[in-house]
C-alpha cells in the first residue's frame, strides 16, 4: 500500500488533535527512540551495491510488480493513537456539547478529567481506510460517538470534522490537494517509480533499530522529496520520512517506522506504523487489525460526503400536564 498516503492521512487525522485546539485527522517508546534518532549516522554503502539492486530486491520483498499491479482496491482498519487523554477529553466535551460548545466551557469540563490517571495515556481511535485506483481514498475515524470522514475522488477532496461541531463539508486546503495529487497510488512508491517520473539517489547506509539500512532519496515528479530506509537484510522499507510538522514555531522532521510486515494475497503490508517527531520523546502508533485486497468498493464511496447531523439530539420538551379530571 502507498505508505506516503497512509502517513499523510495519519497526520491529518491525528496530530492536529494534540495542537492548541482539538482538531483531529497526523505514528518503542519515547526517550530511547529519540536518542536513537539523534545518534543515527550515515556511512558509505558497501562497494558494489547499486540503486537498481536495492530497488529490485525491495520490490520483490514487497511482493513484486505483478502482484501490486493486480491490486485494484484495498481496505485497512485498525486503531490509531490520538494524543494524551486530557486533550482527547477536551475534544470529547466539545463534540458532545453540540453546536453551542465553547472553548472555555470545554476547558473547564476537561480540567476535571485531566486530573484523572487516564489523562496521560494515549487514546486509541478506530479507523477505516479504503483506497481504489486511480488515487481514490476514503478515511473514517470514530470519535466521541461521531465519525470524521476524509475523501478524495482522484481530483478533489473533502472532509467532515464533527468532533469540532463542524457538520458542513469542507474542501481540502490547497496544501492537502497538492499532497494528494503527488502521492503514489496503492503500491509502495518505489514500484514503477521511473514511470511515475520520480528519481532515486542512494545517500548511504544508516542504522535503523539496530540493523543496517540503505537510505534512499526519492524525488517525485513535482519536486517533493521523501527519504526511505530499506533494510539491508530483508529489503523491506522499515523507515520512511513523514510530512514535517510545526512544533514550537519550527518545522520539525517526522519519521515513521514500519514493522510487522505480513503477506496478504501475495503483497507484503506493514501492520504497525510508529511515528517519531524531531525534538519530542513521544511516539504515536497506528495498529492495523485487518487488510482486505480487492474488496468491492463502489465509486460512490469516494464521492463528496453528505452533511452529518449532530450526534447529540436536542433535549426533549417536557410533556404538557394532563388535564385535571372532573369530580
């Protein structure tokens, strides 16, 4: 599956929830991983190793070009981290209070919840991702009794964010639309990379979680750059560069670790994604629970979503008192 698409969707879905306001569609633990990232050093690759050899072995490890070309639709479901409990409680409060919710009311209600032991724990939310050629996608995330939806029909994209009490359909921003246009299709980005107008350079070799990995620089047709680390033994893409994220007023690098690869109808798919942000010891995971290759997906699934109604219905009016009985 296109990890570029997975990563983009993940960060749009999750990381914003952890920002100043609870908006929500952005993956070993904390300090040790951050130290490992800081200690990573690039060395020259072994003599005689070529980009062609690395890419060919990588594509074969992922199932091969023929197997990926046979994949026309893909559906993935599981759970993803959505930030610490205090920020999630604040978002839940706003979502449940309906259109009349305010930031101050949500903060006051969340202050009590933040004192609970669960406030510091990561909260996991169910998600469902559907993809269909060419470049159509639909992401759903369940939150506080409501479902956030983000769809792309191959040309345009829309999103519904009911957790912010926004029941109207919003178009993608220019940045989101540009990112969707540039992303790979269902297959990993190195499959047919030359046909797609991308270029690859071998920048060296680095340690990724204790194993040697080849660091490749992938330059897309539109000029965007993404680094991919290919394990020197398994030739799986065990680490990729995610979309940069603004933290403390600066754009910070993001890395996503891909683990637990499993074969699904001949293609290898990671079942665990874990992200690390530059300058932060905290990581976030997306755990895949189910993958279906070539399920039936109607094009209507990728059309502009309909407006959602508020999950919390208005309070029922009290029934009028019954007329007094005559003696």
